């Protein structure tokens, strides 16, 4: 890669994905309410699409390192991603389930930062995120 270039970037991303969850202890209490709080760890993975809504790249401080001018010819704004997530559900009695998770996204592209040919064209990008979600039932036949 190119060293000493002092480039910085910012990307706002929107992601749509489909993942499957695996509970290694075979416990999910989302549909069952009891008098005890349950904590259920999970692993999930899947397939998704990420959209780069807004991207800024500041390469002005070291333009002498450019191999080609910006924007690079294959720069994209839509990316195929492979999400992998670790987390746990907390299911307290008489309260919605809370999910806390962190995950990595392998991006099938090297352009999330708008730089590929001017840096490491053989290495695709990754990004990481953490989430907190609240799940509740709108209707339960039980």
C-alpha cells in the first residue's frame, strides 16, 4: 500500500440485509413470557446490500501519492456485504425483548472509502457496527 498519505474519509451507510440467527443454547424466549429474565446469546450471518449515502474523501494533503486521479473509474455506491454478528437477547418478564449485538461486515468491494487503485486494490473493505434493539409482539395467539 501507499504509506504516509494522511488521507481521511467519512461514509454514511444504509444497509439492508437478511440474516439467520442461531442460538447455541437452543433458547429463545421472545414468544414465551415467564417470571424470570432470560439471556440468550446468538450468532447470526447472512447476505446484504449497503448503500453509500454520503461519502467524503480528503486526499488533498498528499496528492503526490495518487496513482490515478479521483474519482477512481470503478468507484461504486452500492455494495454486496456478508454480515456476521454476535449478540444476545435479554427477555425480562412483562417487558419487550432487548437485543444487544456487534458485528462485522465484509464488503465485496474496495470502494467504501472511495480508494482502491490508489491504495490496496487487492484488499476489500470491512466495516463494524454495534446495535441495541427493542422487540415486542403486536399479537400472540397464546
